[in-house]
C-alpha cells in the first residue's frame, strides 16, 4: 500500500539556520503530497501541498517540490525562527485516504 | 478554518467504562476520519466514513466502533475503555482537492 518515510530522529538547530526534512513516498497512481505542522497541544495544520509532479508548495517561508523521479517531497526553509519549533509530518493522499510519515520534531534554539 | 469541532477536548475516564467522542463538521464533506496519535507511532487510522451509515475500518480498529447518522456528525465509541486507549484522538475530513483537514484533538486518559 501507499506509504511515507521521513528521516529518523528530532532535528535541533539554531535560529536563522537552514532546515531540510527529508520525505520519500511509495504510492500507486498520482497522489497529492502534503506537509502538516503540529504545535504543542494543538492539532495538525496544513502547511503546504502539491498535487502533481514538479509542483512546488510554499507557505510561511517553507517550500517543498513534488519530485516524481525520486519519489520525494523534502521540506525546506532558508532561515528558521524559534516559532518554527514544532512537529512536521509528511503525508500523501490518494482515493481519499491519507498515509503519514512518523513526524520529525524540530527544535529551534535562540 | 475547515469547520471541524471535536468534543470533549479532554476527558479522564475509568477502565471498563464506555466513552464516546464526537466530531462535528460544518462543511458537508463526505469523508470523515478518526485517528489516534501516540508517541513513536505517529498518526494511525481507526475508522473512516464515506457517507451516512457508510463506515470502514482502519489499521487500529479493535476496541472501537463508529457511527454516522448525519453527514455532519461522526462518533467514535470505546465500548469498554482500556489503558491502552489513552491517547490523543483526531477527527479529520477530506476537503477540496483531496486535502485532509484535522480537528483540534481530544485528549483521553483511561485510568
């Protein structure tokens, strides 16, 4: 079945550093791809999405490009802030079903 | 705002008691979902619904039942709560463009 793999482990970095979280997927057909963000004690918020190959999703300085050739959807931000500390989930959607990665906790230190 | 409301938001209950969590949507979407979130497991699908009275199991459905008698409401019931069902429960709906939106979560503790 469809699945999503995120890089292992939390990510700790300093304010203004560059962030990359890797995400790869396995899917039949042509799924849509998403990044969700979860702040402590809150639900999952849609951060960005891409619905077809080579689409780039972007929001709040975050970007991710749908790469069909490498089945990837890596999340990037050029300069993180303390307020970006959260858990980030990569996901894919096909046939109204969603497959999630396990999430990466990002901690940004001032 | 996807118009999803979960209730209760927080609940403590005793082992063996029944518990019902409610998800209410205002957007008239056909698909609704219940997930649970646990450390080390990420989000796991419990049950989902694709219409009134149409439901199906997810990957961790044992010990849970659901009902959907109206488009806007999707209920999750723990018939006899166990400590392993202590978790955060999220309702979700499938919106435009196959995008799934989540409610704010229900924190359930079974003691």
